[in-house]
């Protein structure tokens, strides 16, 4: 019997990690914004966390569905080096902090 080779690139843990990190960035943006509208940290936190929890789960399933779709993929994958990803993430956090500090 021939073993079926998967054409999937990302593992489940990678999809969950991507979902979590993307939502974390969203929380950093939405929490102060929601507070600006409500004026209450409790309401802002409840809205922000519930919104992002739902979105994190939906994003995971969205990622897994797109993992099976070959449309738009290149034969050779050009992967961004880890340090470039880290620099982009750090710049995002710094800009978020500077934009939403009191």
C-alpha cells in the first residue's frame, strides 16, 4: 500500500499560533479603542476579549480550509526569515503602544 503524501504545509499548532498572535495584536488595538467609546475598562475588556475569542476560533478554521486550497500557491515557497517576522512584530507592538498610550 502506498502512503498518501499530504500537500499541506502548515500543522494544526502553527494555525492555532497564527490565530492567537493575530488576535493578540487585535486586542492591543481594540481594547483602548473600546475603552474610548465606553469609558469603562470592564466593558471594554469584556467586549474585546469575547470578540477576539470568537474571531480566533473562526480564523483557525479559516486557515485550515485554505490549507487545502491550492489556488494561488507557488511551486517554490519563498519563506520569510524568522528575524524579519520578529522585526515586523516588534514594530507593530511599538506603533500600537505609541498610538494608544494615555
